[in-house]
C-alpha cells in the first residue's frame, strides 16, 4: 500500500517499480494530531516526508524572534528536502494542521535511491530552490501583524487567581495573548482567567486577565484583556527575562 502511495506522487514519476518497492519497505508511517510538532527548528535532518493525508504548516520559531507563518502544504506534497542536500539541521518548525498522516523516508534509503535515480535528485533540488526563492520573497514582504508573537519555548510557572501554581510550557507571548501547553484539563474555551506568568523564584513577571480562545489537547490560546501601552511595556519586560 505504501508503494502505491509513493508511486501516485508526481515527484516519484519515472522511478522504476523495483527501486520504489525497496524504498517503500523502509518508509515509516506516522499519525499527527492537530498542532502536533513534526519537527522543530534545529532538529537533525531525519529524511523526506510525504503528506499522505491532511496538511502541515511551516513556521519560523526562534527564541526571542517573532513567530512567522511561512507556508502550508497539503495531501500529496513532500517536505524536508532542503536539509537533505544542505546537510544542515532543520531550518523551520513543522506542525500538523488537523488530523494528519505522514510517510517518512529515512535518509539512507533515500540517498541510495537518489544515487540510482538522478532525475529524482534533480526534481527534489529544483523543488528546494523554488521553495527557497518563495520564502525569500515572503520574508521581504511587509508583515501584516501589528503585534508579533515572540517565540519563547520555555517552561514557566503559572499562578491562577484562587488556584494552585503549576508549571506549563509557554510557546509564544505578545501583548495580545499567549500559547501554553500543559494547561489544566479544567480550562475550557470561553473561560475567563486571572493569572500570573513567571519563573521559579520570580512568579509574577506578568499579571494578566485572559480568555481561553481555543484548545487543542493540552494546548490553549489565551487572549489578554487590554492592549494599551502599559500592557505592552509589561510584556516587553517579561520577555527580557523569559528569552534570556
């Protein structure tokens, strides 16, 4: 079945059946939940990915820098080819959009196939160059976000008003809100919260009133009340500590 799915992709058109069969034997299947991370910026390159079902989102997620949505790919497309040829760690973070099924072609079987199928290597290199050019054009375009979210990627101490402190993972933060993973199961979409974010020894770096806008498994998106200068200053001060 995996062989049939690979054979149906335009990128593998022209690859001999026996070569494709050998490659399919090495392919690993993976299911991803919505917003699940496939790999992060800086992870080692582990091969080429095929989207068997669903979609993925490319994002720039670098500590202390704005989170940037780069592009989205859908069923039938491949990704991860750039680092294969560059020999570098992953440049961007990849997240699943909705329930997604992936096929991963490990590095060594892929390299053996590329050595035997130079046309496939040319196709993948061309795809990598085209995507790099599109990414560069996008990076030069003016941002449509008035208040960028800053990628934090750090465990923080959360102190809810009237509740017990707990640790969660703060993914990003702006004066407009935050994304947390490891949120309590009791937090529901629409809930109103009063809480402080901080670190052990500094529990009150940022005090906010917030609403739970979305929830995916144990991750939540919080929208903060107020957008004034005082709140922006408070968030900026908290970020100076959190992204060190």
